[in-house]
């Protein structure tokens, strides 16, 4: 499977990245990222089976806190140029005083 698997997996609609993740004798593993909100598990399973490869495991992977932080801060930074400006601060009431 190895090298020929990555292009097959990358061709699945919704796949954004394919990375070799694990290799043991006779077993190749891949991490496959998809577009946000896209469930591609059935398409992956179909591609693997149609290619004649065995499928031992297919599981979703969570993001680490660091990955979430980077994604959130990157998303906010990308949105900042087109974002609406923050409303101005409410005026502070004037304090009585001054010269009499």
C-alpha cells in the first residue's frame, strides 16, 4: 500500500491533508484531515476497500489544546482585517468639581 495510498486518499473529496503516521511490518497508517464539518469516513473506507487494501482501524482523532489554540488564534488573526471595528467605549460621566 505505502506510497500509492497517499494519492488515492488525497483524491477523496473533502480531504485536506494526508500524512503517513505509522508503519509496521506489512501495515501502513495514515492521518487524514478533512474540511471542517465534513465526515469522510465512508469515503475513506470505500477507497481503501476498492483499492484492495485491508482496513484495520478507522477512528476520529481529537485535537490537542495546543492545536486548538493555534487554530483559534490563526483564525482570529485572519479575520481581523475584515472584522468590524470594536464599538467605542462608553463615555465616562464627568465628575463635579473645577474652580468656583
